[in-house]
C-alpha cells in the first residue's frame, strides 16, 4: 500500500461527452493531469468547465470515452466493476459536491466514521481524532438531517480522510464552510499530504486555491496551459 501511494494518480488524454436522447454535452477533451503523492492539487475553472466530471473519472465512479487513468499502479478503467468498487473503497476517499450525497440517513456521525475506519483498517480512536480536528466531535450521536450543511461537509471530508488513503478527492469541500471550519479542514488536508496522500480539490474558493501546492485550471473541458 505504501509503495503504491508513492505513485499518485495520472490521467492521459481523458475525454468525456454526456450523451442523451436530447443531445450530446462535451465535458472533457484530451485532459492530462498528474496528481503527485504528498501534494495538494487545486482544480479550478468556471462553472461547467468539467471539474466534477474529471474528479468522478479519476475516482473510477465514471468511465471516460477515451484515455487512461492510473491510480497507484492500477489502470482503473481495466478493472471489473466489482474490483473497481473494492479498490475505490480501500484506496480512494471521495467527497461529493452535494454534502448529503456523502452520507447515509440512518447512521449517526460516529457510526459513519467507525464504518469507514473498519473498511480502511483504521481505529475508533482515529475516527474520534478526525472528528475533533474538524470540530464536530460533539455531534457523534447525531444523524445527517440534524447537521448543518457545513457539518455534513466536514463529516464527509472526515470519511474520505480516515486511514489516510492513497488519494483523496474532494469536490468543493469548503463551499458551505465559514473561515474557521475551512481552515480546520485545510489543516487536515496538510496532515494527509504529509503522510503521502495525494489530495485533489475542485474549488471556487481562492483561499483553497492559494493554499494548494499545485493549481490546474480547466476551461471548456481542457487544461489551460
Ligand atoms: N450527468 C450529466 N449529464 C449531462 N451533462 C452533464 C452531466 N454532468 C455534467 N454535465 C455537463 O458537463 C459539463 C461539465 O460539468 P461539470 O459538472 O463537470 O462542471 P464543473 O466544472 O464541476 O462545474 P461547477 O463548478 O458548477 O461544479 C457541463 O456542461 C455540464 O452541464
Ligand atoms: Mg462541479
């Protein structure tokens, strides 16, 4: 696991067009991106430029029409659906853009964390520490509908981060956070990167973009050189 961590994630010539009966929407056009280990990459660009589409493909949640995505030493497009799901759970932390998409309505905050910790071989103490760092430890017994949008978003990030996976992918994780909670989340990002995790964050938040080690800009589905 440690060995694979050292290779990050790499996309080559990734293209994607959403096709429906009503027409085709091009989203990504020949994207190359390297997400290095121990590095925080900010993915920026206007609304509709393809950030979420690219993140879903890097995570193996969606398949590109063309191109390759290698995470660690694994070409994830070549895995079967089942292997890809298993690989993703163990090795990739993902935060969806909509906070509620990350959570299960009948689990409490602590149950969410303990479940994720078990999958990643992390401890209950590790879960508690992450909740404390994110300022939501007092919410351990609450269910998602009892949390504010920002608290949901912090929990979602904690779930992605537990066990320090090879790759953490977060789609606008600070969109609903105030300055202090945003700073706490970025503190956790720094710790993750120090442990070798490659972190990529799609964001419209200039503070997050400044904080990142590397910035990649998308415009109309292409990387701006
Ligand atoms: N499931 C889908 N079906 C059809 N079109 C889609 C789908 N998802 C995204 N698109 C289209 O693909 C393009 C890229 O969308 P995407 O969500 O990747 O942009 P984004 O950069 O994440 O935008 P935002 O900053 O608003 O989150 C847009 O034109 C969008 O309308
Ligand atoms: Mg998006």
